C-alpha cells in the first residue's frame, strides 16, 4: 500500500516539476513578445508598469471587462476546465501597451485565497511585473484583506465619495476597514429574495401573483404555517435547511468573532437552528448540504420544492435555466420579498498595495463600478443587478424589463426594495469558515445524531482548528 | 597476491555504494529532512491569522499539551483504527482465499491472468474519483436509493451518510475494494515461492487441503503476511482521501469518520505548522508502537534467527 503511494507521489512530484518548467517557459515567451508589441503601441499610461496582474477565481469579472471596458482586448488563454466546471489557468490580454494577465484559481478548498495570500505576502519582494495589481474578493472573507495593508484605499486610486454616492451602502460596508477607510468597490449588488415555484403556489396557495404569495411568507411565523401546508400537499418548503441560512446570517446584530477573538453565536443564528430543526423534524425540508444533488432536485417539477432563497444570479445561472423541463426553463419561478431581506454573494474589486499600475487599476475600478452607462449595459447584457441606485430604479420602473425565468416578472422592483434594508456592519474576517463549519456541524443536530450542545462543541472544535487565533 | 584480490573486492564493493546513492539522496531530501524539520517545527507556535504571520515562537511542548488535552486525538485515532480494521479483515480473508485458489495447481483455474488484472484494477482508479463515484451512488437521490425504493425493499430513501455505521462501512468497503487486489498479488507471490515438494510430501502423508493451508502455507507465508500487515497498517493510519471526499471534509456524522490525517489537514488551513507538526510526530509515534506490536505478535524475531 505504501509502495503504491510512494510511486504515486513521485509521479505527482515529477508532473508538478514539469508543470513549473512549462509555466516558466510560457511566461518568458510571452514577456518577449510583449516587449516587441510595446514598441509599436502608443498609449497614455506609459509611465506605469508594463504588466497588470489580476487575481480572480472565475471568468465573471474578466467577461465584464472584455465586454464593457473598451480598451481591453484578449490575446491568449490557457484555461483548463475541471470536472466541476471550474476553470483554472491564466488569460492574457492588453490595455494599450500594458499586458494584462488574469490569474484564475478556483475558490474550491480555499485554493484561490491560498494562492492570493502567497502572492500578497511576497508582494514587497516581487519584481514589478510580478506584483499583484488588482484582485477580487467575496464578502465572507473580504475583511481578511480589507483590514490589512494589503489593500489600497479607493481614494488613493483617485475615486471620490462623489463617484460612489449612488452605490448601495452595504456594498461599501463590506469593504470598509476598522478605521472607516473604503478599500474596494463592486459593480454588482446581490440583494436576494424568495424564489418560489409558481405551479406549486397556484396549487397549494391558490395564487401565483408575487404580491399575494408574499402574504403567505411575510414573516417567519407565517412562513412556518405555509411550510405545513406545503408538507400536507406533498411538497418540501425548501430543498435543504441551509437555504434559509443566509437570510438569518446576513441579518445578525453581532459579528461571528468579537474584538478579543472569541467566537459568539448571534441570536438570529440560534433562531435559524431552532426553526430548521423543527422543519427538518416535520419533514418540511431536509438536512442536506447546498449545491449537492438533493438541493438541486427542486430545479425540476419532480423535485417537489416550493421555494429557494437567492439573488438574481441564482435563478439566472444556477438553476438549470438551459435545461429542457426545468422550472426555470419553462419560466415558472416567481419572486417575492420573503420574510426578511438579505444579500448573497457578490464580487468586490481591490487594488493591491505596491501595485505599479495604480492609475490603470483606479480607472478600471471607476469605469466598471461608477460609470452609469457601463452599469446600464451590464444590466441589459448580463442580467446583473448593478451597484447603482439610480440605474436600478430606472430598471425597476421599466415595464419592458422582464425575466423569462420568472414568467415575465421584473425582479428589480423587489430587489430595489430589499437592497435598502441590507445592513452589513456586523462582519468579521472569519465569516467564511464560521458559516461553513456551522452549517456542517448543525447537520448533525438536524439529523438527530447529536444534541445542540454537542453539535456546537463540534463547531467550536473545527473552527478553532481552522483558525488557531480564535477561542470560545 | 591475496592483497590485490582484496583490493579487487573492495573496488567491486564500491559499486554497491554507488548504486545506493540515488536512494540515499532521495531519502535524505524527501524523508529525513522533512522528518527532522517536522519535529523541530512542533515546538513552535507558528500559524497565519488572515494575512498576519504569527510566530515562530518557541513554546516547548505546548502544542503536544493542547492536542492531548483536547481528547480529540484519541477519538480520531479510534475512528481511523475502526475503519482500518473494518476494511482490513475482509481484505486479508479474501486475499488469502484468492491467492490460495490461484496458487493451487490442483484447481487448474482458467483465465487466471484476466482475474488477476481485474481484481487489481480498482487500485488504479484515483481514490478521490472512486469516492466521488460512491458519494453519487449512495446519495439520497442517487441510483442505489432509487433501486432500493423502486424495488420496494425500502419505503423511503436511506440516508447513508447520516448514519455512523453506514458511513464507516462505505469507507471501509471502498478501502477493501481498492486494496484487496494488491494484497492478493503480494500473497500469491509469497505462496508461489513455497517449495512444491512440501505440498507433495504433505499430500503423500495424507493431509487434506485445510491442513495443508494451515500447517504449511500460512506458517511459511509469515514474512509476507507481516509485510502486508505493516504496510496496510501504515496506509490505514494515513487514511485520508476516501473519507475526506466522501464526507466533504467534515468527517461527519458527528465526526465519526474523521481520521487523524483529516484532522491534520484542518490545521493546515491556517498553515499551523506548530500544531500540525506536533500531530504528525504523535502519529509517527503511534505508527511505530503499533508496528512493533505486530512484529512481536507475529514472532518475527524468532523467524529471523532461524
């Protein structure tokens, strides 16, 4: 058994070595071709660095830049796709005579952050062409970067309060460090709402109109009563208990970790546990994890699931809209505010301290997140919810803006209503691990394999192993 | 005359050392140095808190104290051993049986080559791919549950991964399927190495097949069996990929399938070299002790003296 492992690891080591050699060669070649290019090109950003390195975990931002940042052109790509459909590798492009290199590492198993951390810790010693210039973060771990010197204040990048005045407050809350300095911006908002199956609503509640369905889910007590009705009619309220987790966890009044690095459980999170346990016991939902098979069953009518909680990207990109026979494909989802407004996901742009392309980083940030023409284009082309209240109010009142997946409903009215209520002042740098480990541990409680206290104990163990700085 | 002969022997022996160089270098670089630095690291507090590097600060045996006091180590060691035994017992029984059949000339088995290849095949699949396969097969909405419910054996789908013993059994079963072919080949090699005249003599003396197996095959197979036991034990203690993928790294239900290396892996999230190092050293000691026990129990030393 051991011998096999040794052979396997030798083989692995050999392939890694070859991989490195391959990468090195590629970079050299690219660099030399770049220097010949730059002689011919003429552009204004000439006193800045020659290479703009962008770290990200998927192609979303790259596609937005390709489509909406007019100076950018893509020149080459060596992306490879894995079984999960995650892409990894580098993509090259150029803005004027500056070469743009996208370093794409999937987020799975923390790979993206590990890669970024190494690069940032090495930032001071790296040569100008290797320095990280711009990188993307998610809300769950944003503070990890924002609350350090690794990120630049947007003011230093030439973006004023006036530029960002129409951006939604919560998107700025995420990126504000403990001294009140704004360190990053986003082009999108991700206000989320309750997505319900219109056919099920019609059958069980007698209506499929968003305003009327909302009456059945307007607060958590009513929501529970509706869940009972769904169960009696043979439907799950949600596919998994974790569906409603974000609704609670993004409306907390205390952060996961206090100033002394003690883990604390917010009342709202405890309420989620209590409600979910009752619902799992009553078979109104299941204890399974999100993104797994069970969770996906509700994308199809046979799954017998009444609702999901999520933002625009969930129903636009994750619920099988391209699949013949899915609820999304036949346009039978509906959207209403639900018991509580919340947000889920989103990508923020940060400028890395030490960048040799500060002017260009500032310009990309400003164009992509503050320019209302660009943001309007993004909504029209990509169905994103743009991070600008003026632009979105326009779309909310635009009768011609319809979502086919939602049976012709305009989701922006509901999202615009919800986004105002999102408060994100209570976040910590450790949210990602805490959220993951908490859901994981509570599954044991929902399944009846552990008491609440035992599950909590498990949660503490895992979080403290993951983040040695924390205690409880 | 004799002097020059001695010189020639020494010159010839030199080749032995030269041939050893690649192994020795590889061993020192990839085994010895990491081993020593791991032990060294285990006395330091050294991890990352976000982008801040904490340490390295010398803290003596503090890491060991933390690990041993939490009591988790024992639980995870127990989980690991339970799952190893659950997989190893059927593995050794099947392998012995198959090896005995393959090596028995009286049976004249047809298509031996084919079967030897087939039973080895699961070992060629990547463990992670294999556990992904099982994860999908046995999920609540997976094909196994569909079949069980569809044929009326079960009323509603059985949640394999929500029960302690079904999860452990699946992990043990996968390890069994992946490794029994390998063990069979090893045991078969051992059995074919036994002098056939011994079997003939036993047959002439009127021994039946069972007696031959227990009185001749097994005792003479001891060195190979010992090798199989020790390598499998070490492999078993390092069990990681199968349970990690099957439980998405959670080791659930209630941490009952969390192995020692999975626990180690959690510490590496924050690059906690200190605690990770201490855990590895403890694992090293546990492996050493258990291997010694097997050595003693099998009476290997006596065999060597003979």
